[in-house]
C-alpha cells in the first residue's frame, strides 16, 4: 500500500493519480537534468576524479537508504515468499548478465574518439540509465513519492554525466554533439521511468511484490558493484566514507519526514 506524502508539520497529503503524475514529473526529470548538467560542466571545466568519487559515495548512501526505507518494508510486510524469491532472483540474474555482456566495453573514464567507441560506451550507459529510470518509476508508486530514490539517482547521474562529458571531451568530441548525445541518454532514462511507473501502477498482488523485489536487487547491485567500485578507483578516503553515511542518514531522514 502506498504511503501518503506528509509535510514536516504532520499534514497528510493523500496520493491520488494527479499527485502521482506531479511527483513522477519531478523525480524523473531531476535525474535527467542532472545527467545533462554533469556532462556540460565537465566538458567546460575540469572536474577532479576525487570530486566524482565523493558524489558516488553520497549517491550510494542515499540509494541504500531508499532500499531500506521504501522497498524492504513493502517486501517484509507481505507473506508472498515465492513472489519475493522470483522477483529478487530475476533482478539479480539480469544485472549479472548485463555485467557479463558489458564487461568488455569501453570504460567511461577512458578517452574515446572513434564513432564505434563512442556508441559502444553510450550503448552500455543507455541500458544502465533505462534501468535507473525504471527503478525510479517503481519507487514513485511503491513509496508514494519516490523522493529518496529520485534524489539518489540524480546524484548518481550527475557523477555519470561528469565522467562521460570528460571522456568525450578528451576524445575531442564536439560540445554540440556531446549535448545531443546526453539529451538522448536523458530521454532513455525518462522512457524507463514512464514504463516503470505505468507497469507498477497496474500490477497488484504477487506481481507487484515481485517487481519490488526486482527493484531492490537491482539497486543493491548498483551500490555494491557499480557506484562503490567506481568510487574506490581513486583510493579510499575518509571524506568518501563519511559521505556514504551522510547520504544514508539523510535518505532515512527524508523517508521519515515522508511517512
């Protein structure tokens, strides 16, 4: 059951179809805008790897909070163990398959210049962004707001945009082309979000439980095998570790305010 979004003063605002549309517009557009903004910034100014690592730690913390506060309660609150197992297994299998088939592709930190390299990199990124959008759409329906995950994915896409913008700029790709490519990727994220929103809204019972479990598995993979792995390429830092816990604490607080 979706929880109503409340103000900090305890005034309950019920979630109806119109408010879901408004929320989806906000929390789906924010990650898309952050992606394009990150690419624009990094193509114009030099963003250090440590700064990107800090953003990745922060995003990992907020995403973990979203899983703990929004998705886990929905899974443990229902006695549908087979659906949980199936959904979680499908989510785990999908992300591991994506990792297997994408392991030989161009790294987002390596400069690219040839068209094949550019489209190979963007193809892998596009799949990741589609799944990110899908998960935000799921979270909007499940939590009744999607605020925590929307903010978390926005931080992630900002860091991703910074990395891709720097990669394409170092490969001497023109700024106008970078902007067009990033707008296309942002569109992929939005398509994923709309599909996730519509599908989860129409599902009930076991299927909805399986979808939630699928989302939890995909988000845990995103934190453990993508964000933190990329963040630690620059080495372990106290600030990075601190930002993970700041992100988690802030996400839990935000979810609590929304109860």
